[in-house]
C-alpha cells in the first residue's frame, strides 16, 4: 500500500476517516456524472462508406462508436462499389461485422469512364437528400478522396449537417488531391493521419482547433492483429498449398483518371514483368475509377486469370488482406495500401506511376514513377523481392480510434454551424496604377559582418540593383542607428530606381531565433549583439516586415533560390571564410533545430585533442580550417622563419594572412603544405560526418577558401565516406554575395506568398 508523506505520524482512526471521506466523495462524483450522462443527448453519427478500401479505415471507428451506446447512435449508409457484383458485393462484409445498414444507395452509373464518374456523383446527389433527411444525423463521417465521398460531403454541407473528414490534408497525385481538398473545405472537422497533413490543413486556412492528429484508424486493427498464428492458413487459402512465406507477390493497380491511357499501358507492363518474374502472385481487380474496364480487358487478354502462377480476385476481407501483405515477398502497383499500411510491416513495395506522388512513405517503398518499360519494372522486382525493412509508423501508432471518439465527444452542437477560416493577415488593398504595375518587386537586404555593415536592394531575379557599405560600429546604439539610416537611404533610392521594397531581410553572425527576429548570442566578432530584438524596432521605423536569420542559414537560402541548390531537395552549404559556418536544406526546407543552433558546422568536432576553438571547445573544424586558423598557423611559421620561400614576396609591414600560407604551399613550402593538408582533412572529415547524419545529395562550398578546399574535400569523401555517400558531389558556390542574397530570399519568398 502506498504511504503518503506524514501518514506514519497520523492517528490510524483519522486515516480511516479520511479514506472513507474520499471514497464517499468519489461515489458522489460518479453519481453526478451518471445523472449528467443520462440527461445528455446521444450524438447521432452517420458513417457513410463507398468501397472496400474506405471501409477498412471506417470499420474501426464504427466498432468504437457501437461499443459506446450510451453516448453515440450509429447509422450506416452504404453506396458506391459496395453494391456492385463485379467488385465483390462488399456490403456483405459490413453485415458480417454485425452492423445494421440503414440505407443502401445504388449510385454507380456503369461505364467506368470520366462521364460515368460525373453521372455517379449526380445520381448520389439526387438520392442522398432523402436519406439524410430521414436519418437526421448530428455529424456525417466521410473518408478520403473518392468521387462518392465528394457527393456525400456536398449533400451534407448543403443540408447543414456537420462533417468529419478522415485523412484530409494528404498529397497523393491525380484528381484525388483536388477531390480530397474540396472535401476538406466542405468539412467542419478533420481527423488527419500525419503531422505533415495537419500542417497542410492549417496552410489551407482550416481552424487548428478543429483538426485532430489521430493517425490512420486502420492501424488500430493492423498493428494489433497482423501477428496471427494462422497466417500460413490464410496465405495458402488464397494462393495454394505450395506457396511459402515471403515467396509471393501482391499486385494491386488502379487507373489514374487524369491519364487513363498511360495508366493502362503501365498496367500491361506490370503484368508482363510479373509473368517474366515467375513468382506466385495474388492480383486484385482495380477499383471502379474510369479506365478500370480497360485494365480488366488487358488482364484477361494476357490470360492472367488462367495462368498457374496467378490468382485474380475481386475482394479479400481486410483482416486476411493484412496477413497477405504482411508476409508477401513484395507488393507492387499504385494502391495507397502500398505506401501506407505495408510500411507498418516493412514489406517491400514497388510504387508504379504517379497516383501516389507526394505521399509520405517509409524506406520500404521503391518508386518507379516513369514505368515506361517492362525491363524497368522487372529490375525493380529483382531489387525489392524478398527484402525486409524496418516497420514504419508514419501513419499511426494503433490508437487512432480512442482519439477520434474523444474528439467526437467534444463537439458542441450548440456552436454555430458556419465554418470560419483562419486566413493569414493581409494588408488593405491599394489602387493600381501603371507606375505600381511597372515597379520591380525587390527586397532590402542587410548583412552584419564582423567588419562591415552592408545594405543592398535586390530584385526578384537575384540581381543587386544597388549596394551600400559602411564600417560596422562597435556599440549597439551606433549600429542600430546606422542600420536604420542606411535602410532609409536605400528606400529613397529605390523610388528613383523603380523598385518596390517588399520587406527587409537581415543576415547576421551568431545564434538567431528567426521566429521572433531576435539575435540570441553573438559571435566574438560583433560586440554588444546578444539578446537583440532586430525585427520590432526596424519594422516599426520603416513600416516594412522584417526577417532575420544566421549568416550561414542565409547562405543556404541563397543557394536554394539562386544557386546550385535550386530545385535540389536535400543539400548542405558550408561557408569557408574567417570562420566556418553553413546551413542545411532538408526536403526543400531550412533546418533550424530546437534551440536554433542546427548547422553549426564549424563546431563539428573532428579531434578530441585538437587546437582550441573560439567556442571554447577543442578540435572543431573551425579550429583547423577557418581563415583565422590558417592565419594563426601562417603567423607561427613566419615567426619561426619557416613561411617564406624563394620567389615569395612578403613585405615587412604587410600583415600575415591565410593567403600567404596558401601561396607558400603552392611554391613548394612543405611546412605550409602540411598545415593546409591537415586543414583540408579536418574539413573533409567533418563534411563526411555531416553526410552520414543528414545524407544530402549535394555539398556547396562557399566563401573565400571554397575553391582551394573543393578537390581535397571531394577526395576525402571518396576515401572515408560510406559507399552510399562517396558519390555525393562537392561544388563551389557561384554566388558573389550569398549572405545578402539569402537575406533577400526570405523577403522574396514570404512577402510574395510563394511559400508559407
């Protein structure tokens, strides 16, 4: 028994009295809750299912609702391909699950072409009002991106019925994206599967308070039941007694309605590749989308249904389908199951064509987007068949249904039905005139270096229209005064230059919180520059939006918009100048980190006993390879009279720099060459570490030392990196002013609403 503090010194009778009092209070609370629940109106939930695929997602929710009869009333509406014999009459599995189907609506117009899909939506819209008027649901649950679901959402929205949309915010490709997003705009509530989908819904101006990050409901059953002891019995019942675990293929390919003929061609190539691959294959008929009949004709023309290696089926119960996918040697096609559910098992998947373009996937998926030859698909089968990958839980953790039920309980039916959208703030519109139209959209860019303070007007194409430079003051007040003075001068000049300034971008050394526009900690080169709010005073003084970021991050942003990183999904920029810095672009986005110190590449440690670094540590890349480090070594060699070689001109009054060290090495000075080789090795090893952590496809060297380091770093990568990273290319930046261009890119991207 747990002992509370002080209980040992209390009278045991007092303890008994307190315990009894607590029990009595608990019983009274439970009584009040029961009375409240008895008086509370049950939530009438209508779940509408259109096909076998969406039922696998809706069934766990339906079971959850049914298990709480004191809180919910469940109504089930069945329509679409559930009621068609060619697709297995799958409404029967709903009845086998002991759900009472309140309405069956025959809504599919036969023909399976684009016109038939439109007519099916129209037929559903004709039939649904009577059903919804009779059922009077408080909320309608619809799933996904099917044309049937669009009809459901349209009817409910026009009849003032609240809508809960499952799996909104996802991106997959084809017409499905448009339908899914249209349903999201009609829906009042959202239960999405992934963090990225949630962010997409927010970007679509949906109310954050009405979005639930639940995970995929099918994962609740999928993760709890795929380790069945009788899985071999299920496999053999569908594929025959001789089939072995991990030695068969599951194929499921649907039409792509925006390019039907091409998807039919891919389907034929897939069948040819499967015939050549000569493995036992379970192939499911395509869904009811336009083009499905032509795909079935292709399958029959190739004799798939009679081939001894193939088993062609219209429908498999979800629980059994889980086992078949889990234990398959490979899954092939373009079904969302391949990029979603199969990832939970680590089953290797070959995704063909564009139907799932944009879906989040695990490492088990091999994309063959341009599946234009039989050999390409065959080679993909050779690469994937029989592999096993780590299980992925991108789409759920097995607890979606409890979250959704809890979300349903919070719905207040007394709240206004009218949706509200969370639009980003915009300025009042202004009248247009010819001068305004002809203006060049531009950014005011500020670069705060250790020595100089620079301001530039930069246009949308990345051209520097005009640049200003002053010595960077040593005090905070003088520096802020000079920034504002230079910016105001540039704004005045912009009028004469026909440039419309959209905002101010600031690049500065040190650690920066870009969300607040605050310099958190400065470098040693800039004094009185910590805990400085740059955004507020500059924005207030100039009347313009202000963006602030670290100079290394700005260099990466410049490459992303104007340089070698344009169109590259993952790359790293390394600045080799007075110090060592850089930025990391991952999935086209800049990585800042939890405390805004990501990509401090100069402070990657490459030796535990190396020279002391300016950060206070030892063995950092910056302590070996920065301009300051090379200058330090050059001075040491010069002091020891080991720097100068024959033919090298060094004046007594001239300060020793890194350039002298490089010059001496090129003229045969072995000591200088050794220093530079050590610096190159340190930088190369550091970059190898970066490759192994973030695995970019490109490394861009920027700064005054970039051209010198390029070849040595590429050589070290080829020697020391893992085989998978040895071919990653190292290039030198072509940008003359990466800090200024990067600061400008923040303005040009965000102020023109190109990214959010």
